C-alpha cells in the first residue's frame, strides 16, 4: 500500500468516526428506543398490605382483617371500602358503649400515620362486609378496593379464612334497614 492510499484509508476512517460521533450527539432528544425512567407501580400506592384475609361466610355479614402499611411521608386516611364479595362495606371499630363492646362505623375512617401501620383485627378495627353477594369460602380470593380521603383508590386481594375466634356476631341488632347496622361482641 502506498503512502497516499494509507492516508485515504485513515482519512476515510476519520470521516466515518466523525459522522458516527455527530450522529450520536443528535439534537439533545433521547432516541425513540431509549427507555425513560418511570415511577414503579408500587411507589404510586400510598399503602401496602400484609396478611389480608376475610372471615368465611356464605351470605350476610363478614369482615376483612390484616395490616395496612403507609409507604408515604404523609398520613393517609381510608374513608371507604368495597369488594367483589360485598359491594356494601363499612369501616368499623370496636368501642365500649354503656359498658358493652359494640362494633360501629368509624367516623372519619382509618388514618394511617406516615411510615406507620394500622392493624385490622377481630375485636378491633376492621372492614365490615355488610351484605355478602358472593360466598367467601376458605382459600377464595376477594378483591377489596379502598378509597382514600383524596378520592384515589387502591385494590388488594384478601384470602377467605375459616375463623371462629372472638365469637363475633355480625348480625344487625336492629331490624330497621335505615339505621346503621352495628354488631355486638360476644364473650
């Protein structure tokens, strides 16, 4: 190869390198095939759930239990719940009224502190299923939708579980359908 041909080859390689460099620089816009970072789905959820379960029931009333974990740096308030088994649900608490333990709707909902948790348990706060339309059997998956004070919603799945502890009675004390049903706690 002559010196002139060597310079032509090297010059061509330099031009090719320059073209590739300029093309790589582009106009500042990311290439159409580049992955853009996105917020993970879990980060968009203000709550995580742990060990969620539903007391088995063929009809009538039942309840959902487990732990709600606040994954944000602000308090989160749950104000409503619905489910695939019972579209009508209430957020309930257990309180002492006239010396008796009673279940009743929780005014203002459940507030889970920033970075904290809120336990839903038999004999305590729970998600009350008021009118089961789809029987809940052991192992059945029930989808629950929570609504927050800001109007956003979140779904999670709870498993049907046989449970007789606490001897809870989920039957309304008053037959008046317009009264807010409450349930009493047995011994």
